[in-house]
C-alpha cells in the first residue's frame, strides 16, 4: 500500500461490518497490511493464559484490525464522514483537506 490518508489519532466512522455506524479514534495503523485499529470497535474476546508477563489469565477484550477501506474520516470542522484530499500550500507543504467542506484537517 502506498501512503494512507488516515493517521493515528484521527476520528473515523465505520462504514461496513458488524460495527457499522460506530465512531472511534484510530489507535494504530498498519500501512503494509492496509488495516487500522480503532478504540472500542471490532472487539474480540481472547482467552488469555496466565504467564510471567501477564500474571492474571482469563477472558480479555482485544481490539482487532479493520480494513482501512471500511472506515471514513470524520471531518473535525463539519463533523461528517468524508473523503480526504490534498492540497499544496505556497511554501510547498502538503496538507490534508476535507472533500465536503474544503477545510484543512490537522
């Protein structure tokens, strides 16, 4: 995968799957796999055995990766899920922008 338009810390909305409609913040990005982990979305139960690293065993909740194509960035300005575009400032920096309202995304 080339450069991804969604980064760690962005607020995204899930478009498809069992968690469709939920919003959350991106915790991790896996560019080579084209997947992201969103806090509180796509949670699976994992049976954890007690080890030296994790003293207590049991059933834990684990956030699983989502395909990046299944989420849309929520624009901080207009508050709607949107596609991401780019524009170049006069000084040559590349800036992400909302395709709906045209405002910059920090």
